[in-house]
């Protein structure tokens, strides 16, 4: 692990990471609320914010800091009209632009300063895109937001599945950042698992919206990295096994095609994830037995 340097820069990077975490969830929620209007554009912005979160977490780890993966701000999902909803995103972009400008001016580390410059460029482009979408929505006053219907048992089960994917997504990202220098191959594997979890979260969320619901994952508590690498990976395997068991139980309870389709697909993928962790654990156990890294 690199020695901790430039605490002010680490703080600035973590504040930006927190803002990106918030933006990802808010953009996704607004995509669902708009009922498909500008869905491609908003999801593309959310994907870029995901890349930003990854780059910021890595930058914090590179400086020896603790990536604030679990931190997030308030997600604003309620507004009287579609245009007003996007104005919430526009305000968030404005705040992020200010944050990036400050980071560019004050970062003591060259790589961090360059990252803030790159983020600033992206966020200014996002602001322009959101401005154009907002203006277009203001010219369509009859367009309304999707109003969630009464919650059902199926929606409640899918909400549990969203939370399960959100939990491991954050944990895998954190572990990936922390192992970035000591175990780069395992770090990359965990990063890929986080990407898969993000896809799963999206599929479950889309199913909830299709059934007339709305879901916002609850904040999760940090999961510290304690014990050996082998113990960490065994804990991850346990989470994968628990998720697979949960999805199979839910398949036995739901009948709606909108819910069964993602549950079936994700359950199949979880089998492969479980196998990947079993193989990874076996490899690490052999390496530890021979004293190899």
C-alpha cells in the first residue's frame, strides 16, 4: 500500500467520489421516472459518472488514502414536472464543475490534478447535454412523470435483490481499489464483478419500474477489509452463494414475466460468479501454501 500523501488532495478526491456516487443513482432514478424519455442520453451520462467513480477511487488508493466508496449525498427523485426533475441534475452538474475547478487549482499531486481536469471537461459536457434536454422538456408541457403504483410483493422482493447487488457492488469496488497495488490481478477480477453487479442492479430496477414501482437503494455501511486475502475472498464467495439462494427463492414466489426474466438471467450468471470465486480461492490457497504472491 502506498504511503499516505497529500491529505487535502485525498479529501478533495473523496468528496468528488461521493458526488459521483450520488449522481449515478440520481441519473438512473430520473431515467426511470421519465418513462424512457431521453433514457439513452441519461444512461450514457450515468455510465460516464461510473467511470469517474472508478478513476477517483483508484486515485485515492494511489495516494495511500481510504476510498470513500460508501459515502453518498441525498438523491433527489421528486419534482413537479420532467423539466424540473432535470434541473436537479443540472444543479448537481454545476456543483461538480465548481468542485473540479477547485481540485484542478489546488491538487498537490500531478496525476490527481490531471484527473480533475479530465472530469471538468466531462462535467461541462454533461451540463450542456442536460441543459438541452431540459429545454426540450420545457417545450413539451404535457409530458408527465411516471407515477409509481401501489407496491406489490413482487416489487418488494425485487427491491431486496436491488439492495443485494448494491451491497456487493460497493464492496467489490472498495476491495478492488485497496488491492490495486498489492494484488493487481485479483483487483481486476473484483472490478469486473462490480461491473456485473451494476448491470444486475439496473436489470432489477428496470423490472421494478415495468411493474409500476420505484426503488432507491438504501445507504450501506462500510465493510472493512479484515483478515487475510483468503478470508476476504471466502467472504465474497459467501455473498455470491447467499445472493444465488435468494434469487432462487424469489423465482419460486413470483409469476410476472417482467420479474422472472431478470431473476432467471442473473441466477445463471451468479452460478458462474460462484465458480470464479471458488477457482480464485483455490489459486490463492495454493500460492499461500508455496509462499508465492
